[in-house]
């Protein structure tokens, strides 16, 4: 599931391995690695898909959010923790409020439809999977909200 022949927007776990951390983050790459190496030994690893770092970067660029981020950070005193916290909150809100481009939304919807095709009562976990946190030289104190597990009861909307 790619956009006009360029890099994929969505990749299935069985397409991933530890060499893909920079494309889909550590958790997703690890799940792909487990499917590839453990499913043949009888270990059951649930199928799934990941949106790619390229998809996220395209979302930021095409929506104009990236430019807004740069402009905000240019005006932010990086030594002022309060200003940084406010800037971070603003950036998160811009990302939440900005709709996906149709290509990305369609790729996610298609993957979701394939994933849930055999079970109308399927439950899913939506997790972040950063591309930098699992690198050998990374030192990132990270605080995240917990993952969400959800079941779609009605047709869903991204907004």
C-alpha cells in the first residue's frame, strides 16, 4: 500500500524485521521479526500492520503541519521548559486536528478491512512505535500515554 509508486504508507508485520526499525519503529519491527522467526515454531503472533515513518512525514509535509512546527520552534526558547511544554502541546493538537490525506486514510482503511475481515468482533491495540528510541545510541526519556485497545462497533471516522 504505497502512494503513487513511492515508499509504502502501510506495511504488514510479515513484511517487517529488525532491519525496519527506521521505517516502522522498534515495536512494529519486533512484531514482524517474531512473525517471521517464531510462527514456524508454533508461536502464535497476531497479525497486524504499521503505518510507516514515511507516511507520517508525508502527512506532516503535505498538510503544512511541518512548516507550522518549524515556525513555532523558531520562536520558542528551548531553554524555557514552560515554553517547550506549550509548544509540544500545540504541536500535538495540530497533528490531532489535521485530517489524513485521502491516500493515507484509504491505505489504513484497506489494511484495517483486511485485518478485520474474518472477525467482526475483533479487538485491536493501537500503539506508538518510535523510530529513534530503539537505536543503539538513543537516550530518550520518554513518557507516553498507555496504548489503546478498542473494538469498532460502528463504521469509524478518523475525525
